């Protein structure tokens, strides 16, 4: 009995010892995981989105990356890797600098690094992985969803291959290089950014204006996949709604003559069609009475594909498709129209740059990416233009699922040309690379029903052999529209004539053989403090309030809907869905925290279900007693208004002429038609003793802010985008300020701005004159500007005039000569602007 008890106690001791060891190991593992997680933190500095807090090394883009050809087995390699930024000429680094969170680009806050990689350097990555035992006897593919730009890969010290391209997926068969147990993966990436000729979109080494922070290296998911040596390599799905058939072009790796493809289609879980056919030939899968995919009604069929050899399934993948047709034809109204499923659908959407303050090119999470698409749909848009960037394949799948049409730009590179310039002549290497990446983009996105238009060139960026490239795209994919050049440099080929017009909408003249579209317009800028990338922001037209933004948007879209009927306009693209870095012309802030306009109101406007609200002139601000306010409305509407702050209705005062102001008040007004009413507009007016400036040269009402006193409103602004600037388009500024009573002063200053991206330049000449009686003026200072290019856009410069001692001055006159047209050194044409504000004195 005692011996048995002893043996029992001994067993208990052993169990406790083993448990203690296991707990120790678990504790070490937990500590290591915690330490690893704690070693990564987003880099602070600029604004972040709300989704940044959800990013961890364990959940960095965990979703399956290829929804159009999905296999069950895969392994995600996203997470913490080692990195080093190293001179390109020196080869591999001997020591790595720290950890980076893949797939966020090294320039982003979410990478944990946030460093710019120069063209003389490469970024190196290193990580390790093991192959699951159940993958034995299979080929192992290493996938990169996107890495910018020249990516070279080593497995266990052996070079696997190199890929050139920044936007499309690529893969390597790494099977011959693998070892049992742990395998070492090393990656180097070189990117010349805007010092090279490769496709790069809006990436520049010195961000500013309409160009942004660059991206170097891995910026989408890296993953492993086991496949049979014979497997589906690429599948092209071609819907034909007229013949009620889906054509399947399935390409196999290492196929034999007796292999078969078995295709099965399902709708709402029910099998609707299947066919078994010899591999290597196109397959016609009948889809009887197809349920069509269209914007707002995104019906999708599920597709199963199996590779059969000797009655055995050797490869299996899931996909999906939409029965959708894109075409162009003359409709009953006599215009060439873009048709979806043989019906004209006016395509209306925002320009979408695809930039994020915390991830740059990479959305923080899929939820963040989805938010943008949901907002676009919530605002009543049925389309978006993906601007000189290619997104992840999951992005387009969500567009498919949401019923959003997509115009897909090819990211541009090489040299830029002006509107009147001929196409550039690319080098042989540059041209070859462009064609390669263009085809890669089209191959990768071909099966997405949401994509309805390819845009090979934007505003003359890298534009070459336009007719030849358009033919290449059309021959490669005859099922979609081809836009030969969005804006500026139309070569009269392709399916559409696309113009850009800022800020107001416009339309090309109707054409007999092409549809006409408005590829960009708008750009209404509104700064939202606390939600800006940097303090100095800009827009194509800067506004001072959400109310003014909404009014301008309404008036713009009133014209858009008119142009649809009067000029045959088929589509419009508004700039843009979000602010981006120094651009403040988004409908949302860059951090996606605030909507600048109520989405419900936008939906009414974007679907044509609205009447334009009335407009006050001046729109609030300072006024003198007995000044008048006019209320403008669309023809045929009546305007009702109140002066006590109450909500107007059909029984309120009917506007019939200017309203005389005698005290500070709040005006509200609403426009009515027979069956509709507008939203209410509100303006606050505040009485002042500061008299109205006397403009001897007409000023532009497009850029007023704070009423007629915008030029000298008594407020000290900090930036171009504060809405307090006055613009003069091709005209001189000539204004006199009456201070009511003479004031003692020794210095006078007036501020001007230069923003070359917007054709805004410092005046050619500035003179400041003063007078005590308004009759005799003395010039106290005169400046001559030689118009050399500025180092930086949106630069504010003050012109100061010093008086001789303290003088009693009542009148200040400021004259600024506009250079009229853009100077020769500026790549552009048309009239130049000057902007002025903040005439101050001491």
C-alpha cells in the first residue's frame, strides 16, 4: 500500500513538472507575441483614420486576396518582417534596421517606419515561413498582390526571379528552392519614383498640389498557395447577354490533351447551368433567361471550375460572374450614348484617388476600404473613376457586389505634355514596359462586371501613340468602352470624347460616332480644421462654409442634368470623394471623419431629384446700414424668406426685390416650384461701420467670402484655403478702402498668394497709395515682380509699404497688375489669376 502511494505521488510530481514546463513555454510564447506586437507602432505625425487602431501585426489584411479564382488552401505572409533601406549599388545589407508591418508601404505611418526611400536606395525585406505538411507533393506559389516597382526575390539564398511593375499581382513557383522546416524569404525593391519613366500615377518625391506621397516596395498582400502541377492559371469570363451564354477562356499550366474543364454556375445557391469541355478551348456555358448585373442591382452568379484528369479532380477553384453588357449606340434622342445592358444609364460618380493618411496606397483595413464605397453609393453616385491607381482585387469584387460602375485609369508615367502638344516619343524600354503593365492590369481586372471603361491616358501624362494604344486596348477587350484620353489631349479615337473643366461643368459638342463625357469637374475646396494633412490646403475653388459648398454643388449639378439632355452628355466625374494630402476639395475629409455635405442631400442632387436652393448676394458677412441683399433663384421658382431666424414655408414673405438691411439679423429662404421645395438656406449679416471697398476694377464674385468685404474683412487668415481671398481672373486689382476717419499709421501691407497648380501668380506690379481727403493720393511704395517660378505652391507673400513717420490716413488704394496670361515658363495656357487679402496697417 505504501509502495503504491509512493508511485502515485511520483506520478503526480511528474504531471506537475510537465504542466509547469508547458505553462512556462506558453508564458514565453505569450511574452514573445506581446513583445513582437509592442515592437510595432504606427508613426505619429499626420492625421489618422479611425481604422488605424484596429491594425495589428496579427490581422494585417487577413482576407483572401483573389476572389475571382479562390482556392481553399493558402497561407498569408502579411505581418512583421525585417527591413533595411540600403544603397542600391551595395547589394544585400549585412544587418537589418528593424521591423516593418507588411503590406503597408514603408512611407506610411502604419508600416511603423514612415521613411521616404530615395531612387539611389533599395528597400530590403526578410522573413521566414514553413510549409504545412499537407502541402507535400504540391507546387508552391509565392504571390505578391502589388509591389512598387522592381521586385527581386530570394528563397533560402537562391534567386527566384525579378518583376517590374507597381500595380498588378505577380507570382513565382518557389518549389525547387524550398527546404524542410523553416524557409528564409528575402525581397529587394527599387523604385525610381518620378525620376524614372515607369507607370507611377501621382507619386512624387516632393509632394504638393495634385501630386502626393510616393510608395516604395510591398503595398498589398503577400501569400503562399499550394497547387497541383497542372492547375488553372488564369480564367477569362466573357458574358454575352444577347446570346445568353458565358464564354469561359480557362488557361491551364502544364496541361495534357485529355484534361477537361467542368464548369458549374449557381444563382442564389441553385445550380442553373453546367458544362464539361476539353481543356485548352473556349467553353460556352449557357445561361438561360439571365438575371442581369446592373448598377444598383448587382446580380452575381457563383461559378465552380474543376480540372478533370482520368475522372479525377486535380484542381478546383471558385469564381463568380455578372451577366452584363457595355456598348455604345445612337439613341432615340439622336445622341451617341453609353449603354448598360442595351439601355442608356447616365454615369455619375466621383474621382477616387485611393489615398489614405495612414496607409498612403494601402487602406488600413478592408472595413476602411468598404467605407469609401458605401459612402459613394450612399451619396447617390452609380459610378466612380479610379484615378491613375489600381486597387486590390478585393476592391473591385466589392464594387461588383455593390453595383458600382468603375472607370479604370492606367497609372501614367514618363513625360507630360500640354493640351496643344503632340504625343511624346517614348524610349523602346519605356514603351515596352507601359504595354506590359497595361495588359497586366487588364488581365487582372477583366472578369469584374463593375469595370465598364478603360482610360489609358490622363491629361497628356505619358501619352504616346494614342491611336495605336486605343486599338491595342479595344482589341484586347472589345467588351468595354475605351477613353483615348481623359482631358486635354483628345486624338479623336476611342469610344468617347472626354473633357476636364474646372470648376463648373461643361460638355464637348455632340459627335456622330463617339459619346461625350465630362471626365473631371468641380474641385470645390473647403478646409475643415483638425482634419487636414497639413495647414496649407487648396481647392480649384475655395469656399468658406458647408452651406456655400452645398449651394455650388447644387448649381453645378443643375447644369450637369441640363447638359445630359441638351448636349447628349453621358457621364460626369466630380472631383472628388475625399480630401487628399494638401487638396481640400473632397466631399469627405481625408481622415474620413466628416462629411462636408449631408449624404441624403447629395443623393437627391446626384439622382436629379432636387431643385436648387436660392442664393443670397452678398452671402452674409459684414454690411453697412441700408445695404441691400438680393435673393437669386432658378427661373420659374418663387422664393419665401424670413428675417427672424424662423423656418420659411409657403406662407412666409414672398421675395420680390432686394431687402434693405438696417440691423444685424439672420435671413432664411427657400425656393418652391409647383411640386417641390428646396432646402433652406441661411445667412447671418452683421452691421459694421467699416465702409465698403470701392472696386475700380470689377472683382470676381466666384471667389468672394464673407460678403463684399472679403478683400478686407477684419479677420486675419492663415492660409489660401481660409476662404477670405478675393480673386481676379485676367484683370487688374484696383481698390480703395475708406477708413471712415483718419487714422495714424506708419506701415501698410497687403498679402498675395502664388499657386502655380491653379494658375494663380503674384502680380506683375503692386503699388500702394494713401490719401487724407480722397482727392490727392501719394504713392508710398511700388513693387515690380519679375515672375520667376516659386519654390512651393500656395506661397503667401506680403508687400509692405513704410510711411515716413506716423501719418494721418483715411484712404488706402491698392493697385495690382495682373500678368493676364500664364507666363512662358509655366506649362499651361489661359488667363492667370491673382488673389489678394488682408490689407493691414500699423
